[in-house]
């Protein structure tokens, strides 16, 4: 793919002269090609060729969910959670206070939608075999459809009761039904009054499936990370080329622009629904003092300087698949303290990769990593657990934490964050990546970025 040169940013108002001029190295534009030479070699997972999980994949997942529910005697499930709806139906949508729910009979596995007129084009052009029921907007007056010329004032429509009544009309009154969350007492009371029997929570069953990534999800995740690798290479070359002429803010925005452009050349969005969905390209860069905090709250607008820590981070997803990828840098001249913070963090990341094996408890992985940190004498700089589970929504169970005793299983994906932070010196190191548990052996690394001093101990 053709890279985006620094000269392409010359017209951006207020951009540093370093970004408005060609790179000095033989007059070539920064493309990330030099840093890309340090990438790890390919492994057994090839990037997906699809841009999103196809409807056929969602239908298979829904069919599997219905099979498991039928084994427990359930005749239908109500999906209310945005991420469950996206996972099981493939409908990418925005959530607000407006209700978007779908009811799936286990006998047919076909969603029945309950949705606002706002989203009618999205829903009716997707998986709409069994239709559904539409209301106008929140707060609703029953019978009002302004887009059809029907305007009325009246009592506020209780949309929860409205939906339950329609489920009952379809023959599910008194049936054994599930819902993808633990209902509040008020909501459950209305279920009893309208349906006749309570809805049981299937929250953990839905989560069970979403936590275990399928081969296609893993391949699409690898595709997202292949772009992220190039973004990191571009950011590194940019820093090496222009060094102290840059603000961390400028690195972040130039890298994000580069990433969006190389992705869009492949995705070719046409502006229509259901294409180029679940896309996110978030790139951050923080230099110096802000690296000393795990979650700094200040705006990042710091000049890159010699002798400081720097971190390039972010999240990239395609079709909802992808995740975090961070790399911390220690810019020379480095102190022994800077090198130790970085090295212990890096070694703990490699420990996580090796320890995260099928059949191991999350708490055991966390315990061994924290013990290692303490043995290295860096406990003062430990602020959090080693990792969180990773899903379409970002943070997802399980967690590599001392109190999470979940047994690791094939397809579970984790961030990689046994970071260390020293606010006194403004020195922090937090690698993150995507590690996915395999059937056997150590976990699978999604990025191709190295963990080496050659990559991260730079001089500018």
C-alpha cells in the first residue's frame, strides 16, 4: 500500500514546520517503511479478506445460541444489550435513550425487532425476515407516526409494556423466556403482568459465547492489527525523523490520518448502511510527565524531548474486531531507572504471553506477574491488574486479576498491560497488544510489533 507522506499534511493550519516539510532522509516522505523492517515474522493466522463479520456468521451464532437455550427449555430470548444485538444479528447501530431490542424465538432463530422510526432504514434493510414493531421516538405516544402524517398528543407510551404485549400477541404469553440481562424488580413485575411468567437471565450465556472468539473473528482481528502495525511504524519513523520538532499531539493526529487513509483505500466505503461498520482508528501519543500515570486526565500537548519517556497507543477495529496496541519508548539519554521500568514491564508482558494458556486460571496468571514485579523491586510503580478481556465493546470479562478465577479457554482475548508508572520522574511504560488463548501452548500475539530495545530505546 502506498504510504501517506508527511508532505501531504503541509496544508494543515498550525502544523509544525517539521510536518510541513519533506523528511530530511534523502528527501523521502515518512511512510513507516524503515520501522516496518523490525516487524515480527508472520504466524499461522492470516488476515481476513472480509471487511466485517458477514450475516451468515451472525446467523450461525444465533442458531447456536438458540440450540443452547432450547436444551434448557426456553422458547425465546430478548436481546437488549447493544453488543449482544450486534454480535447475534450483525446489526451495527447507535444506542441512545431510544429502545432497540429484538426478540428471537428459539424455534426459528429469526429476530423480531422493536425499534424507533429513527433507525427504520438500518433495520429494515438488514436481517428483517420476521419484521417487528416500530414506534416513533422517545418519549412516545402510541399511534403517532409523524413520518406517515400521524401526529397526536396523549399519554406517554410505556415502551417496555408495549413490547411485551407484542411478544404475547405472537404467542409467547406464559412461555419460558430468557433475556440477556438481570431485570430490575420493576421490569420483571411488568413482564409478569404482561407475559404471565418471569424472564430468566441469559446474560452469562451470551457473554460465554462473545468471550470465545471464533476463527473468523481472530482473522478479522489480525487484519485490524496489520493496519495498526503500519500506524505504529509510521509514528516511530515520524519521531525518529523529526524528533524534538514535534509535539506529542501532532504525532497522534498525523498517525491517525495515516491509518485512516491506508484503511479506507482497502475498505472503499460507499456511504450506504452496513458497509465499513465497526471502524475505529484511535491513536494517542503522550510525552514526558503524562506517561507516569496510568489514566492521565490532562490534554496531551507536550514537546517531544531527549531523555524522556514517550508512549504511542490506541485502539483499531474493523467490523468491531481488533483491540489495543501500545508501545512505550525511552528516548536517550536514558537513566538506569528508565531502562528498568521499561525492561521489567516488557518482561512481564512476555510472561503473560507464556502463562496465558488454556486451562489456567486468570488469577494464577495475575499472581505470577505481580510476584515477578515485586521480586524486581518495582511494586511502588504497580497501579493495576495485568490485563482485561477484550471484545467489541472494549473491556470485556474475564480479567487477569487476582480475584478473577475464570479458567482460560480457547479464543479468549486479552489486553497486555502489566504497566509500571512513576509520576515523580514522569516515567511510565505500558505495552498493550492482543493476546488470544490457543488450544495449546502460549497465547497468540495479534500485532507484529517487536518487544525489543531496538524498537523502543531510540535516540533523536
